[in-house]
């Protein structure tokens, strides 16, 4: 695998986390504890193990708590991009644009973890030549999430709401080029999943099948399942 030290990692961690309810114990979702770490620590640790060093955290809800808890050091640079009003996933990316240095950025959702080597996604993206490549995983009978249909070429054919027939689900990890940032309208809320990605269909938007299981902490049940999984690894 090639070095990843020059690629920015942008983590979207500004959501409200309303489905977690009391399970969040008043914390912003990325800061919920998993063992002796926060979920956001685990995301950063995972990318850092594969050579990534520069992290941009898109914060919003309870931003101060995230900014006071997460620190750089040990070769990691941590930068914060703070929303003053909810901007959606794409709007948050647009806001952080001045902080970016790399032409291609690794973008991760702050409430899910898929433990593959992210460098493999960046390399597949470079081979594909399109503006964006989305990691996808088998839907596995899930009834919620961003369902994706892939063409034989590897391009994304469409985003589907038909959960019964869906084979792939968006894993929330993306390789995004500068061209994607140019697609995002400035100064307003905007969704990657509902607005920007659909606008790129037929323009080289690709899916890459990740060799790992997707874990998310979007509901109390999934958070508890992930905690049990991590505890079992010790």
C-alpha cells in the first residue's frame, strides 16, 4: 500500500444523534464511550494506524465538547471546522474546504466504523478516475441506510429505496476529489447522500466493495452491540 500521510481525513461529527436518546448520556454521538475510548477516538486511531496524520473534524452539535476532548499530538494534526447552524453532511464539507490541503480527501461518517485499510479505497479511487468513490458493504438484510446499486463497471447505477432487493449499502467512507467540493452550493444546508451524490450519477461516481463489516452506533441497540464486540476483543 502507498503512504497516506498527505491525504486529509475529514470526519463528519456534527449530527444531533437523536435516535440514541438517553444512551448518549448527554454527549455528542461521536463522544459516546466504547470501553475506555470514545467512538471518535476509535475512528481516528483506525485511520492513524494506516498512516493518516491530518484530521479535519466537522463539528456542530455540542462542538465545544468535541473540541475539548479530542487533541492532536503523537504525529497527528487535529483541526476543527465548526458549524454555527446545521448545514447537513455536504454543507459541513463545504465549510471545511479552506482547511483542506490534499486534492483527494478521505471522508468518514463520525458514527460508523468499517475496519478496512482506507488506503485501498484511495488507490481504487485513483484507478477509477472519477470525482468520488464510495465504500459499500453487503446490505445484509438491513432495512435502513443508503442503499446502492452497482453497474458491472463498478459505477454506481442508482441509489435505491427498495430495501428488499438491495445488495449493497453505503458504508459512510468516501474518497472525494476537489470536484465534489465544487458541486456543493455554499452558504446553505446540503446533503451528500440526497443531493450531491445523486448529481454525480453518470459522471464517474463509483462504488468499491469494502472487505470489512460495517458497525454504526446510530441506535441504542447498535451501540450496545458494538460495545460488546469491542469488549470481546480484549
